[in-house]
C-alpha cells in the first residue's frame, strides 16, 4: 500500500525546518515534533503527514466505534485528534457550555504522503498512487530557502485582544466551589480550566505555531490543519503510547516557574520535588491512570516506572510520572483509548464525578483542549499527546482560543491556582503578540 524510500541527512535540523515549511502548502497537515527532548521515548524526531486520501469526521455519538472501524479498515497510518468531549460517548455525560470554536469531536485522516525524520535519516512513505513524487518532493524540500516564519496569504486585519472568558473574581469563586466539593468528599481532585479567547481575530497560524514552538520547545509539539480547524500545540505531556503489547502513559501534575539564574532554578527544582501539594496531585492522578490502564492490562502487569520526577522546560518545571503495562491478548487499540480517555491529569478523581463537576463550574466547552492528538500505525500501535499549552483557531469564524488550568486539591489556595494559570498562559500570549 505504501512505498518507502530512505535518505541520509547531512543536516537534520535544517531539513526538519524545510520540511515543515514545505508541508504548509497542503490542505490537510499533521506535524508532530519532539524537539530532541530526551524524555519522549519517541520512535522518530518529527513526522509530517499531508494530503488526505480518506478521512473520518464525527461528533461524539458512537465515535469510538467509528474510529475502531476506520482504523481496522484502513490498516494504515492515520493521524488526527480526540476531543475532550468524547467523554460523552463513554459515560452518561454532556457538554453544554459555550463553544466558540465549533470543532468536530473527532477527526482523523489517512495521508497520501508521510515523512518520518530521524536523527540521521528521513523516510518517505507514500501511498502507491503518489509514490512517483517521492524523489521530486525530496529535491524540492532540499532546495527550499528558509523563511524566518512561514509565508501566509492571509490578510491580517485589526487585531482584537485576547481576553479571559471569566474574571479573576469569578475564577476564585469557582475554585472555592470546587474546594467545597472536595471538603464534602464528592471528589479528591479536579482539573479546573478557564478559556482565553479573541473574536474576529485573523492569525497566521503557521507563524504563531513557530513562535510558540520556539518559546517552549516541548517534546510533544504538534501543528494540525484540517479544513478550517487549526491546532497549534506546545504540549509537554504524553497521554498514552502503545508499542506491541506494551503501553505507557506519562501524566503531568505539579508545576513551578523557571528562574532567571541557575542557582535559583536549582532551588525551585528542589522545592517542587518535595512540595506536599504538588506531589499529592501527581500521586492521585498516577493512581487514577493505573486504574484506567488495569481495565485492559494483564493482571499484575501495571507498574509505575517513574514517580514524580522533575523535568524542566523553557517556561516551567513539571512533575512527570510514567506508568506502563502489558495489554491483555485480543485487546484492540481503540479499546485502550476507551478505557483511559480522557487523560486523568485533565479530569480528576474519582474521574466521572470530577468530569461532572468540571462541566458545572467551567464556562467554555473544552473541545480539543485537554483531548489528544496523535497517530495509529498500520500495526495498530499509537502515540498521543495531551492537548495543553495549545492555541485553537477556527479560520472560518476567526475565533482564537486557548485554555489553562490546574489541579485543585484540598491544599489548593485559589490565588496561587490563578497565578499558575497566568504562568501557563504566558507562552500562548507571547506567541500571539505578533500575529
């Protein structure tokens, strides 16, 4: 079904930049970039998938059954996203909050052209119908002259400001309500988020993504363009990866700022590694993820490979844990997603109760935010990130949105939670400044 050709790379960094620039011409684009980050356990440095041959786009009703059928029929590489609101296909839940973005709940496509970049080589894997274009595409990419930012034909109109959907006072009040639920014993922890948005805002999505990726350089960066729907993601978090019978999930919970000096940064890392509130946040979500994975894992195979380790990024330090397991025989790839979605770090514990309370207190439909972006391979392996630190854009509606949030536990102080939101929002606001 696909023809594969390999080329050795003299300058992988330059080639990767040219590849992204070249890929921006297509109607359907999925770009995944690990930014050479050491924590990823990824099989390649970057991947570009373009030009849909087939596609699946649907709302949440029966979405996972449709995805299972699509994945099994194509038996090919497919790329796309799972929105947070697919929770409504899994449980008796609903999403009634305001939705300015109007993204489909699920969207996957089978690319005609697939290019995987390693540290020393690049693989072109084209459908047979276009495999005669591989050599000419490779030459075209090599000859490209790099622009500082991708050129766009979009006309930049008067810039409308980014504004929060709720005020600081409303945020503090809602976190206090969340704490009341925790103190009553309804939940132990929940992820509460707020939206920042702009209406009538026309952005150069390619330029904004490049800005965001340069600011953050995260391990699970992604650029997605499907029709008029854009995702510009600087995610540091893996949702779940399947390779053969093994799955791993790497939830993030626990955040601290970066310092201006190395000496102060070391102190902040030490404080984060010992912070009782941050550690308890992470451990509760690790338990939740273990429980989710155990539904599809061989008995006794679920283990915590790494607990609450500090990883540093350009903007923040984070506590990351790694959970792994061996799948039960006969378990399908989509069944793994059904058992574990949405990611525990973006919901809370107990999971269903937390999602119900989240829906009551938040003002915006999450949509793709806190969902997942990734791919399936022909063998049924997959790798998905968690859509955080991300900008969403509907180019038809000229609506720009990003959301930020954090875990609320019994030890949360509303003012400090608000400050953490501002810290997480900083990179997105900065990336949008020049758009």
